[in-house]
C-alpha cells in the first residue's frame, strides 16, 4: 500500500498557480526524488505535504488518512518530518536544544535515547558541537543538524528539501552519502527534492520530474537515468 | 547615601526586571509589543487586594492565587483579542493591545473605583537595619520574590519541555512547527507565564506605591525603557536593563530634584536609541523590505 498518495493537487501563491493537477504516490521503503529546475514546484509540494501551505484543491493521504487540512505540528505527530529549504534551525539555541526540539513529540525515553545515540554515531561532529549555538555551525554542519532534527521525530516519511543547496560539491556528495546511509540502516522512506540530477538518481529508487508546476515525467531511477534525451530537455544535463 | 540609594534602586529594578521580562517573552513569542502589559501588572495587584480584603488571606499567601488568576486573565486576553488577529499586520495588533489597556483600566475603575487604594502588607512598617543602612521589609520582599520568580522562570525555561517549546517558538516559528510544536499552544502558554510574572511585580510593589488604575502603565513605560536599555528582544537584557534602570533612576532621584526622577526612564530610552539602539545585549537586525 502507498505510504503517501497525492490526488489532483492544485496549489496557489496568491493568484498565481504554483502546482497543477499533481498526482503522486510514495510507497514504503526507499528514496523517491523530485527533480526539476528552480521554481518547478518541488519545494511547494513538500511544503504542502507538511501543512505549511494549503492546497486549494485535491487531497493528500498518509496511510489512507487525509492530512491536507491538518496543522503542521499534527502532521509531524502522524509521522512526516521535514528538513526544509533554508534549514529553519534555531540559530540562537544550542545544537543539543535543536536536537531535543526534534524529539518534542515523543515520550518513549528508551527509543528517544536509541535514536539520539544513532544520530551521534552517524555524525560525531554534532556530538563535538553539542553546546555550540546552531547559528555558528558551517553550512554543511547545519544541513546535517537539520536532517538529524527531522530524523529524531522518528518519522515514517522523511522529506528533504534540497539538502545539497549552497554546499560545495564535496560537501554535497557527503550529504548524499548521509541520506543514503539513513535509508540503508533504517529502511526509512525518504522523499527528496533535488536539482543535482545525477547524484539524486544514483541513490533514489524512483523519481518525478517537475516542470513549471506539473509532473512532466515519472518512473524508476534507472529509466530516468537511461532516458538521456528526456533528462537533457527537462533538466539541461548534457 | 549612594549605597542606600542603590539598595532601594534594586527593589525598583526588580519590579522593572520582571515586567520587562514578561514584555520581551510576549514580544519574542508572538512578535508583538503588548501595550496592555502594564494592565497585567495592575490587574494582578487588584486581584491580590480582592483576595486579601474578601477572603482575608495573609498578604504572602494571597500572592499565589492572585498570580494564578492573573495568568488565566492573560490567557483570556490572548484568546479573545490576540489570537483572532494572528497573521494581520503589526499596527492593528498594536492598536488592539492599546484598546485592551484602556478597557482594563476602565473596568478596574468601575469595580474598584479610581481613587488610589493601599494594599495592606505587614512588611511595609518593618525595617531591617545594618549599620547606617536600612531596607524596608517590603523592599526586601520585592527583591527576594523577584529573584525567586526569576529562578523559577529560568528552571522552567531551560529544563522543561514547554520551556524548550517556548525557546524554539521564540527563535523560529516555522522551525518549531516542523518539530511538531504547536505554535498556538506555546503562544497561549507564553501569555499565561507573562501574566503571572507581571502580576508578581504588581503585587509586590503595590504596598509601597498604592494601587491605582494607571499604576501599571507607568511601570510599563519604565520596563519598556529597561528592555530597550538591555537590548530589546533579549531576555537576559530585559532583566539586566531592569535592575540597571531601577538603580540609575533611584540614585538620580536621590541627588536631583524629585521631579526629574520620573523622567529618567525616558531620558535613558532616548539616549540608548540615539547612541546604541541595540542596547547592551541586543543584536542588530537588518530587515529587507
């Protein structure tokens, strides 16, 4: 069964329509990638799923339950977490407080401790910077913190909005490694928005290609990778 | 003389510190300046008067129920005035809080009258002497109660889950929502806590100043200057600014004509805004329009 199902979604910013008639499915396990140029609608989809913006028409189902009228914090409680574009960390709070905020919705102390230790073993740099304010971290460290904070809410669906944005190619590769590792070790379902086509497809199982607010193409990563002409025309990859 | 004035200044400073803290909490949580903030101070004091006169509880015992009722009162203001305006521009909200201020003062006048009334406290007549210096019992009550309140607040803010929620919402609304924190619930909680902190200030200072419908407004203006002095938006700045302003004002009043004393907060407000708008602990914020 689908973990997430998006039916006929229409989203507007004021008078201008940002998403046209989007239909999408995310099945449990694996990484689904949303590809497309700037302004294609990738972030808008993720924001709508998290309840930050409201769809004008259509609906979103998570495990068969409609979530498109819920407040953002309710959607987190149901098991969808997002590391958003711009990271939206708490710059004046310590790394520890940022991570603790990630566990705000949880109460099982033992499981919380287990996930916490897991995050620190994945990213020892967070352990070293525990008492530092999040605003003083480097861009790559902030991205790792944003992903960790989202992971710590123990989601069954993790939304990542352009985690490589603004990072050097080396750091971007590292972040993709991180995403891949999370998927490998936890089997968590990840919906990833990216502009970095080749790298994203190399770790994703399937993908949707967005163009000007519409789904232009969808399929398995292998199919999207092989279809060079399609990639070229939509994404400018040579 | 100077040390004696500093001791008295710390009492006034404690009051400013509490009110400024409550003001900044609401500002950080909801991004609004609450012009009815002084009335939360006043209403707390009148609640304690009612409890002392009607139920005949001793002064220090009456403090607790009065503070709780003041917290609930602040929540009601948040629910019926502030929440419906969520998402609107800054100006309408500012004017609405001013409307709340006038309404509360009118209601207090209706219920308790416009004449100043004493708040009976057994500590006003007592004095603690130490060599040439002395401090009145009530001043001591103000200083100790404020320190306790600040300690309780500190523990709540840094050790409790709701405190973490408040810190998170103050730092980044969207980030907080995405962590599963209900920004609405935290804002309501912030009003309750602010109302309680403001009430403690009102209840402890009233035995010295008398209760009056406008008492809170005057203290609010002082506390606002204190918050600006400390760096508006900074919690530690609000507290530091409060103590500092209390001492500066009292010391100035001791050496200069009494009429000058009440203008000290405004002189300091103007000086800070001209010379160092970020205050002591504030950060420069450049806003793109």
